[in-house]
C-alpha cells in the first residue's frame, strides 16, 4: 500500500510539473483589464518607424485609409459563402505563439462567416510579422499586407482580434461619426501632436449602436499628455472602455452585417 501511494504521489508531481510548463509556454491573460487595450498598443508602438494613424493604422498606399465601404477593400466570399482571408505567420514566432494567434481567430470563425485560412498561393493575403508594434491596414489592400504583432506586447487575444478586425475594414469605435453623443473628448488632456487621432471619421455605422464594450474602443487615457482622461463616456463617466478580452457581441454583429453573413 505505501508503494502504491508513492506511485500516485509521483504521478501527481509529474502532472503538476506539466501544468507549470504549460503555463510558462502559454502565459495567461489573467490581468486583461489591469491595462486597457490602447495603453498596451500605444506603449508597444512607441518608437516604431511606421507612420500610423490613430496609433495603429498603417497609412494607405492607394486610397484614403479612413474609408473602407466599397467592395474593393472587403475580402471576397468563396463559393461556399465564407469570407476567406488567407494569412501567413512569420517564422519569428515560436509554435506556441502561432497557436495563440490561431486561437484568437477562432472567435471570428465561430460567430461569423469569416474564415482566416493558411495561404496557399492567393495574391491577396495578410502577413503576420514581428515588427515594432501592433498595427494593421484598414481592409483588404491588395497583394501582401503586413499585420504586425510584436512578440513583446501584442500577443493578447483582444489585441490580436483588434488588429485583424482592422484588416477586415473596421475603424476604432471612438472615431465613429456619431461618437459625440456617447463620449466626450477632453481636448485639454490630449497630447497636441496626437489630436488628429481623435477626429471624427465619416464612418458607416451599419445601423448599430455605439458600443462601449467593443474591442475596437480605446481606453480613457489614450494619447494623454498629463495622465488624465482623454475620453469620457457620457452620460455615465464610470462606464468602462478599452477592454482587451476579445470581440464584443456588436463587433461580431457588425462583421456579419458588413459581409452579409
């Protein structure tokens, strides 16, 4: 009996070590709400050589980056009715990080008709790379388009989904054309060179409500020059914004509307 108990103890110790190793490989997002999504993205993008709009949108080469309404910048449906977005992941990411990126894309698959698929020989595709920040283009650009997920600041579920949602054609929530009904921009707290990042855009809102819970919404202190809030929800300033847990129900709903899922 003591020998049998010893074997059980050894087995439990082995399992415990295996779980510890797994935790080391797959760092959990236990503190997802400790720092908001914009703080993470902007801190990681600090010092990047890229010219970025609103903190994480690449400047376009062929069109206005702030408009993605027409079919030319949307990804196409296949014969089965799925919106297929081919992508490749750089070899700079170890296997467990590639799995984390893939896991973040499952929410798109389970709730929408969008399917991110490994690229074979498609001309238009997303190239996920370990560059100097978290950033993406807005909508389909044509050919290879870079989506950067820096290994040391961008590999959180919400940030991955945020950047891929840009690639699908979605803006930041706080730049919606009707945003002044729902948030107040505290211009006195905004770093002056960054003020353009708060300009309202001529957006297509798809007849959906303003979503404080959107993964596309920046946090209250985005681009602050004094540590005070730059974005205040109204009428209730206590409403949380800037979550990075993942797509909200309205994020998913909008994808389905835009792509006629």
